[in-house]
């Protein structure tokens, strides 16, 4: 067999070759350009969504901060109200204590007077019974003779 000579093919750049290259390569680059454009569009949409999410989160945090401030002011108001109510209860307690103390003092005075009257009555009865007893045994007859 005869040796085959290696043939070198040379490409000549003529209009037909350039047209073939352009028609075969350009669609491929157009495809990649379209894909990159689509990816860039998706990235832009994702960034927009992230920005909107950040804005929404900031709004929510502001609302939560306002609610915490409202709760804080409500708690302060409640503490003030509790302080006022505590003072009123203290005043009422003092008034009730004073009233009850005055009532007890008056009651004790009444019972002391009643007891004093009862005691005097018992003493009077004892003196009368003692005098009657002494009269029965004739003590006064012997004393005044």
C-alpha cells in the first residue's frame, strides 16, 4: 500500500466561508445572550423581591416598635392608676380604722357605764341585804341601846 500523504486542508476566507461561519456561530451566541439576559432578568426580579421584603420587614418592625411603645405607655398608665387606687384604698382604710376605733371607744364607754351602774346596783343590794341581815340578828338593837 502506498503511503498516504497527509493532506493539509486550508480554509480560505472567502465570502461563502464567512457566511457559513456567521450563520453557524451567531445563533449560538444569540442563544447565550438570550440566556444571560433571562438570567439577568431573574436576578433583577430577585433583587426587587428582596428589596420589597426588606421594606415590608422594616414596616413590620416599625409597627411592632409602635405596639411595644403603646404597651409600655399602657403599663405606665396602669402603674399610675394602681398608685392612685392604692392611695385611695389607704385613705379609706384609715377612715375605716378611725371609724371602727371611735365605735369601739363609744361601745366600751357605754359598757363601762352600764357595768358601773350594775356594779353600783349590786353594791346597793348587798348593803340592803347586809343591813336586813344585821337587823334580823339584832345588831342595830344592841348598838343603839
